[in-house]
């Protein structure tokens, strides 16, 4: 079934095949986004770049079955030991660095059926990983012995591949029976009958962004092997493709499917299963197993989730009443950058709470950046500068939660961002205070109510009017624009809040979207009037409002504020500032919309370095996330906001328009209506 003879002949002729107990030869590097492959029981791991070009290889003194990267950045490889097809025995898993040095070793027992082979290895949550090949064995990082996984009707006997899911459940591909989803305790939750009748299963993977299950299956005699994409809920066939002797499959970070083969080089496909590129060359050593080194985009500076890579080095959720230090990118301390806009995401929280972020080496402020409830995934933009060692502190108030932080924008000297120590300037809740005791405990804002809040002249933000009591600080012009985090809590009805300069007409836009009982926050960039005030409008019901100031811009900044204007609204009967991009219908999951931003709402066609957009999703048909990025640019790894079914969510975004004057928008998995309001732009 496996042509190991061809492999030995090829590498013996090249003079690089060595079986010994000596240290490994030809050490290589682990590169984020690159791929590492092996052939069953081969003592060699090959390294390919993200485009499928051969880079180098690592020779080992033992044969390798399957492989996968762990949350510790080590490469975990399965060695079969003395197990033969149809027999039981002991196997090992070694955790290797890029030089092949073993940092940890694990052992398990397995009974291989005549039709299954040992080797598929996959990582789940909390440091657990699974080895399949007849039986299914569960391991925990740091514990040397694996435990066979039992299911409702006994031990697995024909498992060929597994995929742990974000929910903690596991997809199990069996050799000659339907796909199963089981709980972590082994309870069979559902059986998934493939929409195409093929002979035997091989590999399985799942892509949550499009809620799709992918699997590979062997065809009957005379039929080609197939790769299938089906809906993760209904099991309905979405797409299919084929490849020679396809074995294990992998969804890469950039959403390609990599199909490993027992006879040929690996092949990449798009997620509609259209062939893209082959690894190496067709007659290369078969690449039966493939692993991707965890990709870390330059923008991702923190990700505490187990198994996800980031620059922060933290793995594991934040515990209650604790903080972590997060390193800001080097760009924030070079080239005169004055601050960073970070998209802060909370996921997997165990209870309600909030996060606070501040520069390291300074006192923790009595403010919050993001609020959440148990089980929620929620995002909010934050603007901050680095403190001691160019680090910031992130504090979690209660329960355990994972935190993700993505650098979205770097402020240049011409933009003249003026950061201040975060300060609370409004809290309408009874019994709560502010930093100067003004605008404290004044009571919830009623439906249709408008509250004027003094911002400039408080908390270190200078006022624009030059009277005896409000002279700007030496060398500073007064604040023309302020950056505040607005939070709504104790809301009694669904509704929205709008912020604007008090001397202007209220715009037909929104900044926050409310739901009864929820606490929501959003960053707001707003002009102030000549007295340094902004106005807040509550549409329906009653809600308490909190305002924390974080920064300001002088009038001399190249930030050009405009009256907040709607550029996109896909809802039926909706309107926009100029009638364009309105009422087009919900954006289908996975599709991309190009939105023109220049030449509209007072933004010129040229000399625009960036725009400030408030992005809102509403009426989503299921959970997902939305993204916005430069038209013609690379789609980002990070999301801008996250939503649940039926939820309306908003978040601020800083984006550079493309050469065509557009930005690209996408909703990940399920259809959703999108609304985009523009509040300002940066002049080149």
C-alpha cells in the first residue's frame, strides 16, 4: 500500500539516508506559515515555504508517522515502534525543536486494524492532543502516558483521523463508517453521513469561518480519491475535488486546503476545492502527513488561547483580578510613532467582567476598555501608547478569559495624537463617581434624551476657548477632537446611542447598539464644540452611560473630522449620505464587498492616508465576525468585530483605502447586514 522502497532508493542514492542513534542531521528552522511534511515511517521531515517551494529538511534516526505543532511551538511526531497492521503494541510521540532535539516523549498503546495506519496527530484545547490509527488515544502535554478514548459502545477500532473543534468536541473519521462528532468524554453527539458514497475515509478538518467540514475519502476500484466540503450543520454537499491517493488534509491559516498524498507531493486547493499549487515536484517523495507552523501575523501582539501563536508568549486564559504585560510592536517606538490602535478581543470568558488596559509603569486607571458576559466573544478598539519597556498592562476583573490583541493602526507625528492617562469623565449610575466627581451618579438617560458632557478642560485635555479658566497647556493648541470610550449599561430596551459635537446637528448615525441587560462599549472619535463638549443621544428605553477619555487631537493635526455620515447600509429601505451602497441586501457569508469611501461625504478622491469608520453588523443569521481592509491588499488574519445570531454589534476601525478609493468588507460565516459610518480621514 505504501511504496517505501521508492523512498529508500531515492534518498539512499542521494547519500542522505542514515539509520542510527546519532543526533539528527540537517537541522532546519521553524517558520510561521510554512509547511512540514513526512512520508509514513520515513526518517525525514521536509520543509516547504508557504508557496510550496522546498526549503530544507531534517533527518532523524527513526521513522516518523504523523506530525503536528503543539502550543509550545515544538513539533510533535509519532513513531510507530514495533506495531504492525492488525496487531497491538506501544508507540511513542516525541516533541522536537527545529534541530530535532527531543524535549519531551510520550507513550501509548494502539491496536491497528488491517485497514488503518498509525499516525494522524491533532491538537485540541487545554494542551490535549490525539493520535489515531485504529484506536484513538488522548494525551495531555506534560503527562507521559496516553489514555484510550472510549465511546458509548466501546473502544474505537478504525479511526484514521480526528479534528478537535472550538467547542471542545472532536470530529472522528473512521475507515469504513460515517463521520462522528463526540464529546471530550467520548459521548457520541451525532453521526454525519457523507453526501457522497466512497469506499473509505482518510482525513478530516474543519474551518469555523465558513462552518464547513472537509474530508478526504478513497474511491471504489477505478474511481479517484475525493475531497469533500460539506455544511457543518446540515452535512449538505458544498464542493468536491479530487487528488491522487489523497490522505491527510489540513486547512492553513490563509484558508487553503493542503491535501497530503501517499503517492505524490502535497497539493493545495482553495476552499471551493479548485487546485492551486503542488509542493515541490510531482515525483517528489510522497508527503503523506503535513503540519503548518503556527502563523503569527505581525499585527497579532497577544493571543492567550492555547495552541494559538502570538508575540506575547502567554498561553492560557487570564485569571480573575490579574494582569499580563503585553509587548507593543517595534514600530510603535520607531519612526516617531505616537500611539497604537489595538483591536482588543475577549473570548471564552467564564463569567461577566471587564478588561482595563494602560501603559506599563503607570498606575492602573479606574476605567474599562471592554465589557463581557460568560461565553461571549466581543471586540473593542483601544488607543494607547507604550509604557515601561514599550509594554502595556491588560487586567481581567473576574472569572477566566482569553484575550487577543491586534495592532490596527500606528499614529504618525503629523497626526498629532495626544495620549492622556485614561480618565473617567461621566458615569450616570447611582452611587458611582468620576475622576473629578463631575457628571457622576446623575441617573440613566431616558428615551430621546440628549446629554451634553464637558470633555475638554478635564482630565488633562485642554479646551479650545481661551478664557481665564481654560488656557491650553504651554506649547499646546486646544483640543479639537477627542477620543473617548463610551459604555452603555443597564439598558432597558434595544436601541442605540449617538455621539457628536454639541454645536452641530445630530447626525443620522450611531456609535453604540444596545440590548436589554447587556453592557456594551465602543471607542468614539468626535469633534468637540467651542466649549469642549460632546452630546450623547439615547434612542429608546433607559440606559446608563459611562465615558472614559483616552486621547485628543489639536486642530493642527492632519486628522480631518467630518459630520458622521453613512456610506453603506445593506438593509432594505435604508439610506446613505449620497444614495449609493444602500439596500443591497445582507452580505452572504464568505463574500467580499468593495465599498467606495473617497469622493464621498466630503472626503477627497486623493491624498487620503486613512479613514475612520464605525462598522456595524446587524441581523446575522448565525455567529461569525466581520473584517474590513484595504481594497487590493491582503485580507487580514484578524477580525474587526464578532457577533452572535441576531445580534447588532459595532466597532471602530482605522483603514487605508486602496488605489481604487475603496475598502473591502466581509462577513465570515453567515449572512449579515452591514452598516458603515465615516467620521474622519487623515490627509496625506
